[in-house]
């Protein structure tokens, strides 16, 4: 009989990871990704220095190629095939991190694994920045693991579609929270992707994802998170649909609410790239 394992929390510290690094069944993923306007190459940065043993999780390559929208969840069979090729197994504990300092894409990877049924997935609190600041070891080059067996089955309850968000405009049964910077939410600043209107989904609230973390990149303490949510007009006890530019930083809110014990959170996968890129969707400008 296999002994029960301790629960893997959604958020783990650099000390926790350093103590367990290299143990069988623990896989570390560098899930760094940056906006096209950031001028950063996540793959090159990974090769120049990553947490020892970490493999590179390519967010763009691990998305649905059948849609022009960025970062859409892939079919379950595609995700299973790609994670198997990456060397991940069903029984593995997975730790994801990024180099943004604000859970820009690590939370998206965390959410994706959980959406496909792999609950034993955690985010490294503070990411690569905190790991570096503490003088912990780095490794150059690429890590390749032997292929393994990974299965995936999508939980549709954690995803919202364009039709779902349209329906919610009238029903307002779920709070829509936009994680883009305030200037993009109000329409004062341009979108980083061409062809998108400025503004936001009518009735949505704005909570920029960078406001969920402390200066060292760690998630804010629970009570501070609650106050930050309430200040943005968000009730953490009610269902939430998180959105952003392309469905990436929205997952930082899913992570934060999970830490607060709120599981009724979904992500609008098409996000502003879909909503703001259409002519038949209503758009509001100015503050929430």
C-alpha cells in the first residue's frame, strides 16, 4: 500500500524548494513569459540561468494552435502529449515559477495544470527574482527529462467563454475582475496588441495583477489581499471571473483567491484580445 503524501500547498517558499530540490517526483518548471513590448526573451533567459533541474514551460507552444487568440487552453490530448514529452508524470509534484516578479505567467501555468486535473501544482512564492536575491544556485543550458506518462482532463467549470461573459452582462451573477494596468482598463493607454479597442468589459472591476504582490514578488498576506480586493470593489466571498489582456495575468487573481480559500473563480480565456478585438461587444471607458 502506497503511503499518503503530504498535501502540496498552492504557494511554496524558496526555502521549501531549496530543501527538496532534486528529490524524485518533484519537477520544477520555468514558466516565464513576457508581453511582446517587454523586450525580453524568456527562452534565452532560461538558458542563461534557471533553478537547477528546471525544465522550460513554453506558454506560447503550450496553447491552442487552432485559434488566432493568444494563450488559449489547448485540447486536453495536446496538453497531455506535450507534458509527457517534457518528462512530467501523473504522480509528480510540479512547482512553477517565472522571472517577472509579479506572477505574470507562473500563475497561468499553475492554473492550466489544475484546469487539466493536476492539482499537485504549486507556485514558487517570489519566483526567480527572490531565488536570485537569496544567492541560491542557478544552472545554465537546457534540461531534458525522459518522457513520462501524463494524462489530462479539462474541468470546464474553471473556464469562461465569450458567450458566458456576454450572458453575465445582464445577470451579474459573477464579478468580472480585470487584471490589466489601470491605464489600459480605462482606455487612457494603448493596448500592446494592435487592433484592440481601449477600455473594459462593462461592469467589471480593475485590480492590476502587480498589486497582488509585495516588493520582493511574494504574494501579499491574506488579510492584506482581502483589503486590496475590497478596495477594488471585489467581494472575495462571491464568484469571480478573472480577465486581462490574453488570459495570463488573470490567473494571478485565481491563485490569490485560492490562497484565501475561494474556489469559485474562473478565467475568461479569450480575455481582452477577444473582447476588445471584436466590433459586436460593448466596451466601457474610464474608471470602474
